[in-house]
C-alpha cells in the first residue's frame, strides 16, 4: 500500500489529509505550525525530511510558490529518500510549478501539478475539483492518491504548469464574478430589492455564476462569511494570473481592474474571508 506524506495542514490541507486517511491510505503529516491539525488516523512527522523518509508520495498544500519551493528543497536535500513522487495541490503559478518540478527531478523525484478548486466545503464533500498535469508515468503512479483526495479529477496536460494555468484562469473568473456580483447586489439593495429575491432570480437567469449560486447564498446572505479562503490568498492568485498573462503577452484589461479591487480589499482587511468583499464593495 502506498504511504502518503502530507505537508501543509491549513484549512484545505487538513481536510484533504483526512480524505486520504478515509480512503484507506497510510498517511504521515507535517505542518510548520505543529501537529494540532493532523487528522485522526494519520501519523505525525517531526519535519519534512522525516516525511520524505516515510512516504512514497508526498502531497503539498501550501500558501504560495516560495513555500512549495522550500519544502521541495527540503525533500531533495533529505539524507534518506523513500519518496518517488510529489503531488502539489497548492496554487503557485506556472513558472513556480516548473521550477519545483526541475528541483525535484534533480533527485529523481516525479512531480504532478494538481491545484484544487471548490473550497473547504467541497473538500469535505469530495466534490472538490482536482485539475492535474504531468507525464503519463507520474500521473499513473499517483492515481490512488488523486483518487483519495476527491471524486472529481481532470487531467489537463502532460507537463507541470498546465494545471496551474487553468487554476489561475479559474480563480480570476471567480474573483471577477464575486466582485461584480457584490457591486450588482449593492445596487439592487440600494434600489429597494431584497437580496434573497435577487439571488433566486439571478440563479435562473443569465447573470448566474459561482458567486450567485454558492458564495452569496451560503456566506453573504447568511452573514456567515466562513468559506475558509482568505482575501489575501485570492489577491495573491489574481496577481499570479496577471503575471502569467504578461509572460504570455495576453490581454489583461479586465484583469487589471479585478486585481485593483482585490488589492484594496486585502490591504484594508488583511486575512478576511474572501466573501467579505461584499460589505467592502457596498460600503467603500
């Protein structure tokens, strides 16, 4: 049976690690903040090197490219290696994914780029979308791990970085829809409409999006604002998107506007749940 290491037990990582335990895999975890978020049934490692020594495949769930590179380097420099492949569920950008893949390849370790979308609730329900890319042999080797993460998986390419490109496009669309929906709902409320009525109609009309179908009903209308994803991370993802667009020489007119909104929100309320963009937009 494949032994799986898991590095990064934040809001998303803790649930994904629990999913792997629930799938019957042997799991060993590590987080720089300590073992408190390690799921029941998982073993705990003292550091990344111990994870690399005890696991065949290591999964990352980390905040950014710098963190992924640091952990990958710790694995590559570990004195004893059992690990043969890394699955990176972090959103780190196209260039960073290629850099991490190269760093690991120098030690003969395969890399599968596998960012996720669907939020913490989706991870718990196993409806999270895992978009992954990598060579055939690497993807085949980590198939049981990908299956353990979620019931929704899509291979999108044969080399690292392609899944990152799709994830950045997805998060740009999500960020834009949430900001635009916030502005539209604020307009409707000012005109005298009821938010619940607006969402009911919008979700049967052409204005429907993930924001109207999920974020607003579950977090804004209820006042919960507890999606488990911060505005700082969304701001980082939109910046990565714009950087990657610039690298490709593509258009970024709408992207620049979206990035400006999220930059201002993250600066005003750093670390706030990203669904709180509605009151930020409503009362600037």
